[in-house]
């Protein structure tokens, strides 16, 4: 198999793009394709200050690397979730710090245990909510809050096509209309205090971001979150990969089809969810007090 661009030995065959590429051509292709995605969805403008949420994993570190290569002004945010199992949160922090040093950019670290009084594993017991739901709420809260406090104009996450289509499938199977309305590679800012959110890797598969990370010698945390073992999202990813194997490009068609047709079948649903500011912390919420502050209050009552 030869590289379509230069004729060297190819390292990858991108079936859905009908393109085989060598190592030397893959990296620039990947960077260019990210820029095309950014432009297509008007994700980032020159002059934006981009806060990149990094987990220490391959996708978010690769994203920070590419945005940096493209010349955007970036800084990173790592949220320490207090997950001790095999040192998961500590190792992830260390990989994120190491990468920030490599590219010479600032990394902001938030420690959930210090801020809330309990880490994610304890919050699971205290709130009796599924761990990924408390974790997701906490991460979203801090991502937005730090972006507000530090004057970022855009918040970027490393979600890839596999993340997006598995979430989409889960949301459709359960008809989670509220989540479907919100699912998008770009969410605009809201004046109540929500920052613009973008997912510039939404068209890359997990394998493609992994290949970029490896070819760029980026040291990332390989361990998965211990709470993700057996998660439905992982099962869904596997099913979607089986579909992709039979019909190359199906994941992309599923995703694009949803984005293009979303307004047709969701058109009667309120476009804008009413938001106000949390009476305690000021962050946007649909209730008087936001879920994060309610969780914090619960921790206080249990710990005291
Ligand atoms: P996940 O929800 O774990 O699939 O991660 C999706 C994206 O959220 C990652 O690509 C990161 O951009 C961001 N993210 C996940 N975990 C963290 C974390 N602990 N700190 C900061 N950003 C994170
Ligand atoms: Fe949040 Fe695993 S990263 S529960
Ligand atoms: Zn609040």
C-alpha cells in the first residue's frame, strides 16, 4: 500500500476517505483536516483565547498539540477528580503537566477534593447518583467556570467521532430529547454565562487520534477511567465499529445525517432552554440553585 500523496510506504488506510498515507503525510493531513473542521463549524477565530480541557488522554493532548501547531492562543485545564485507583488522577495530571511543559503553555489545575470536600468516588456515595453523571456535571461546571474566570472565549474538548456517535446512539435509543438538542460539535456562548464550546476532533475516529499521538511522540495516560469498565458507551462504540467494518463511512454518515437533519425532527422543541444565574455561585442553571452547588451543600451536610 502506497501513500496517495508521495508514493512512500503508507502507514494507514483511511477507508472512509479512500486515502492511504505515510507517516510524513499523515501528520500534516491530520492538522489540515482539523483546521477544515474548525472552519466548517466556525469553531474558533483568530484572536480567540482557547481553553483546552485536557484529561491526560490521547485525544485532548493531541488536540492541544494541533491547536498549538495551527497557531491558536491556548491554555489548558486539568480537573483532578480524586480517583485514586492505580493513581489514575495523579498519573493523568502528571502527563498533562509534562505536555504543557513540552509546548511551553500554561496549565490550570482544579482539585475537586479540595474545592468540594470530596472526590468523585465519594461524591458517588454521597449523591447516590451514577458516578459518570456526577463526574460529567462536575467537569462541565469547572470547564465553564474556569473559562469565565480566566477570560477564555472558547472552550475546546477532545471528543472524537467515536465519542460523538456512541453518545448519539445512546441518546436516540433512549430518546433523550434534551440531550439530543444539546449534542453538537459547536455550542454558542450564552449571555447568562455559558462559554462557547467546540469539539474540533468530532470527525476523527479514535484510531486516527491515536495514530497522530503516537507519530508525534506524545506521552499520554493509557489507562482508562476505572469507572468506565463495562460502560454502555464502550459497548455502543464496539457495535458502531462493527457497523463501520461492514460499511466504511457509516459512523460519519450517521453523525452528519443527524447534524443536517436535527432541526427537521427537533423543530417543535424549544430551541433555547431558559437559563438563569445560580443564586449561590452565579453560574448558569435552570433552577434557583445549580446542581453543582446542591452537591457541594450535600457534601457539607454529610461531612460535618
Ligand atoms: P470524556 O468525557 O472522558 O470522554 O472526555 C471528553 C473530553 O473532556 C476530553 O477529550 C477532554 O477534553 C475533557 N476532559 C475529560 N476529563 C477531563 C479532566 N479530568 N480535566 C479536564 N478535561 C477533561
Ligand atoms: Fe469521570 Fe470516569 S472520568 S467517572
Ligand atoms: Zn451554583
